[in-house]
């Protein structure tokens, strides 16, 4: 059992290293192919490309993984929601109001010409 876990850790580390190297070379190749021609910018090294990739992931994409991230949590919440009574759902909504910068929805204003 312990040897199987060690083999899995080594496999994941090896695949992660290969993926990082491949992504670094892809970013470097695209950068060095496009930016000097289009913008007159300098070419970059592999390490600069890897740093650029990591910076862009941190700023724009995060490292959350692929599809299905959080799907287990969503599925569990959906099942709980379906088992709730309408009163329990309303109580849950009231308890969640104010979380994540959300406040109560403003009352709809009447349109012009309506009373």
C-alpha cells in the first residue's frame, strides 16, 4: 500500500514537471514567434516564459484545475436543496443574504406610466 502511494506521488511529480516544461516551451515559442514581429519586443528565455505563464495564471486564471472543479460540492448542495421544504429554502435564503457582498435585492421601481 505504501509503495503504491510513493509510485503515485513520483508519477504525479514527473507528469507535473513535464507539463511545466511543455507549457514553458509553448509560451516561449509563441512569444518569440509573435511579439518581435508584431510589436518589435525582445525575445524571452524559457525561464522568463515560465514566469510569464505563472504570472498570467495567478492574475487571470488561477490554478483551479479543469472541468468539474467543485462539481462534487455542487451536486451535494443540489441534493440538499431538493430535499428542503419551501420554508427551509426561504430560511436558507434569508441566512445567506449579505454573504459575498450581496444584499437584499432592491424593490422593483414602477415603470413610467404605471402607478
